């Protein structure tokens, strides 16, 4: 547990990392501004479509079915992709995936790789791996481009530079381009466009993620708003796709449902601006497209969730970011405080499941369990329940041999269980508490700046225990029961079994 | 046969806010319902459950299974505690067949207070008069886990003289989250501060809600920030309004 003042230099926990974010008014204002806008647009787009709950249920059913039969659909996808001419590589972890990509890049003697936005490529840290080997990597999504100039990582699944203000972006571009561009959006975009055009034409290799892989055809489907994935996948001679193993859909009919859910949930758009369906490399009679298509399929902890009743559905995720936009924790601390590739509620669940490192162990605690994430999720992943299940798992881990020697939390909750399991003990302990608090209570409130609950009392007035609990008062209450009211016509008609 | 209604008071209201439970009893009496209070109940176990300590939650939650076994209805001033029963009891008590049965029986008869008034008693107008500017915070668990969204608003709409002003970003959590507020105090405080700021911005004299956990958090923050908004549970507001309506 981290107290109020303990967070200043602690970067190993989310409470420590969020300390800096909470002090950054620019970041918080930028995140609030954009998430509010995205939420409003999503509301508009889903209301206009109508029957949103039915759409969500269809989305959930498709994803749950696919994930439950992932072996079948993945095999079908791979067979069809190979039949269409793609080379398919399997990677058990991030290391294997980046090695596979590096191998292709080195075989092609490539010096410049153009990328479109891809969270899975962040997951395998491919940019730094390629740069270590002297390969230049250029991000061509505008947000990713900004992040790359700032030498940062994305802080949102959909809006990588959500934490940057326009002023900060101007400074980055000005530094890169050597001239003051001002803060006009058009000028900034024109600058990025001219720089990126050069990259598209010069790149030896184009690299993308994969929104969906269609099993029935072996196609890779990409959703973008800037058209950069089309450039990246079509202009360079070689196209490398990195895809998470769960990103398969059985058919194009299923894609139609996702094409309705994803853009509406992500940015409140009715349709995505560019949807590219790529089936194999360039064919003999075609005039454009890469001559080689490589698909690197990444496991990296995903298959461990299969068959786990509590967590399998996390693989339903279509990476829309809607849970980030509604999360009140994300709203205040932004994405970097999560300390991992995937931020927000989905990150707080996915990261400890995929990576299982101690530095991510407290991510599931960074939630008030308000359930907004579940409500926003287009494929109905019960993230709030998964967060509790992860806490349960952490508590069990601590109790095992080799776990922590004294789990203070367990001691506290076991004390609670002992005292609250019997009404007599409960009455006694609350009576004692009333006596103990007496010197601290003022005007119905406890004003304390010390003690185990200081995190609470340091910033709030805590109520004092009432002089007498309800259970004692109740025995003296005389109930004056009126004749049943009938004011709404149907009063008290329900059958009392 | 008369229906037997039990008050599921919750540990928080029992010890800190007994007036909320008293108001509930008075309101239910006025609707022709006599309320019983089975003293075997202590707490629903949610604090331990949400922290990952299910066994400890189970031990405590058993007091509810025992307390409410003989009742037709169980009414709670908290959507969160009622939600705990609805959402988690069947799986929490799935190891023992007798407990599984008790838990499954408890779910359909457990109601949040406003839900019980509107859906079981069919009451939305209690004849209350409360001439004040009021804003309403919908608690997350009540509205999302239990689906109680319209009921409190229907009851407030039935109060004469009440000027209900919308709370901006009403659906955002106040930052309480039980142990969350203690484990992640800075994040929780940031959330509570934003909520308190929006409440203040409405210019409301009274903040009303349906869950004392949230109201304790928002009220505690408001008071700490020196804001003078009065914080009331819906039952308190309705009961006070009924007294005024009578007088």
C-alpha cells in the first residue's frame, strides 16, 4: 500500500507513477478534453444506429465463439493466408516476434521501415529492436509520429498522443522541421504529410498491425482514418503484418458487425475512413502491392487465457479504447501511469495476465470498480469482475509458500471476518470503536491526520460513528403503519408469495 | 398473508447514518409496510470480496443468508450492497448446496430502496414537499450493476417544490470504491475533487444519492474543501419532505 506522500519518486507502482501525472495540469486537461469529446461522439453514433445493446450482444457472441474455437479458426486463417501467397510465422513471445521481424528486415537488407499504428508492435518493442540494428523506423500515423518525435510511448490505444497539447505538438514539429509552424492544425498536418510522403516512397518495408484476420479467406483487415496503412502496405516491396493470435474472425459477415462496433466505440464514427482488406501479396496481373507478405502471429501470454473461465473473454477485446475514454482513473492519470503498453481498464487486466511481472501486480488495484468500462465495452468484457478476480489471484499468490511472509491485508480482512461473522462480536467491536473515537470526534466528523486510513482522512472529513447504531434504535421505534397507499394505481398489489 | 419485509441496513448506515434507516422505516410505514430488522445481519462482505479476499467475504456474507431466510422482501439503502448480493452471491456461495440455495433465494427478493418503492409498492409520489435546489449523483453500482437508473428520478419528480438540476458528468464515479480510496488515495481524491467541483457548480443546496458510501466520500470531500452543500440520502430527503408536506 502506498500512502499519500510516498509516491513522489516511486515508479514501480501505478500509485507512484500517477503522482507525476496528477501534478501535470496540461496532461490532465488534454486527456479530459479528448475523452469527453470521444464519449460524446460515441453516444451520438450509437444512438443514431439504435439497438446498441443488441449490437453489443452480437459482438460479444461472435468474439466469444471465435475465441472458444480459436484453434480451428486460426488454423483456417493460416491455411488460407498461405494459399493466397503469404508467409506465416508463429511467435511464442515478444522476443520471438521481434526476432522474426528482424530476420525479414535483415534478409531484405532494409534500412527504412515505414509503420502504421499498431499496439501489438508496441507490445514486442520492435522499433527499438530494429533501431539497435541500424534500421530507421518511421511511424506514419499522425499521433504515433508525434509520439516518436517526443521519444515517448502511446498513452492511449486509439489516440497515442492524447496527452499532448497543440502547443507541445507545434514545438515538436518545429524542432523537427527547423521552422516555426504555428499551432494551426492545417499547417501541422501539412508538415507531417510532406515528411511522411517521402517515407512511404523510400521505405524498403512496410509494417502494420492487424485489426482482424478473416479465417474464411486468410485476409488481413486494417482500419485507419489517415489512409497511411494503405500506403505502408501497398508501396514498399515487402509488407510485414504483426497480429495478436486472437484477432481472428470467422467470416466477412462477422467483420460487418465489427465494422459497426469498432469505429463507433473508438471515435464515435459511423464508418471507418479506410478499411483495407489484404489477401496475399501482389498477384501476377496486379500492378501494385508488395511482392512479399509476411504475417507474424504473436501469442505472448494469450493462449494461457484460453480455457480459463475467469479470463478467457479478455481475448474478445477489439482494441477500441472505449473503456479508457469512460474510465475515471484514466481520466485523471492518463496512460503512462499504467506503465505498460496497454493502459486503462483493459490494460489493468491484460497487462498482468500477459506479463505477470511484479511491476504490474498493483494495476488491478487502480480501479474503483465503477463498471463504466464494462458498460462501454462493445463486446461486453466484464472488466470490473476480472479486476476483482485478479485481486483474488494476487491474494492467493501471497498466501502460497514463497509468497510474502506476512500479508498485512490478509491479516486485516481476516480480523474483519472474525469480528463481522457473528452479530454479537460486531456489536461489541462497534461499541468499543464508539468509545475510542470519542476524543477525536467533532461535530459528527473525525478530523485526523494520522492512522491507517490517513489516505482517506488527509483529504476528506470522515464521519464519526453515530452515538447509537440503528440496530439499538430500532428496538425502540414504534411503527405507525398506514393503510397501504394506492396513489399510483398498482400499489401493494404484488403477490407476497 | 401479510408480506414480510426485512431491512438490510448495511454496516455503514447502521453505524454511521442510522437516520437514513429510520427514514426508510417511516416511509415504508406510510406505504402500509411494517418493517422488521433481523439482528443477525452484519455486512454483505463486499469490502473483503472486492479486495480479493473471497473466503473472508463468505464468512461475513453468511450472516445475511441467515438473517433474511424467512422474509419475502429485503430492502437496502444501498445499491452497492444490494448489488453485491445480486451480482456475486450465487458464485460466492457455490461450494455448499444449502448456501447455494439460500443465496439464489436471496437474490430475487433483494431490492434497493427506490427500486422497492417504485417496482414493488408502485409508489412514486409520497406527498413530499421539499422546496430546494437539488442535484442527484447516480451511484455506479446501483445504476450499473443493479440497473437502478430511473427510479430515484421518478421519486424526486414526485416531490413538490423540488428544483432538480442536472449534475454534469453525473455518471462518473466519485472515487470511493471502498478500499480503493485508501489504497490509491491520490487518484481517489482527484476523482472526489472533480465530483465535488461539479456538485458545487450546479449551485444546488442539496446533493442527493442512494448510497451512503459515495455520499460519505463526496460529502467528506465537499466539507474538506469548505463547501456548504448539504448531502442527503434519498430516503432522508423524502422523509423530511413528507414531514414538511404534512405540516
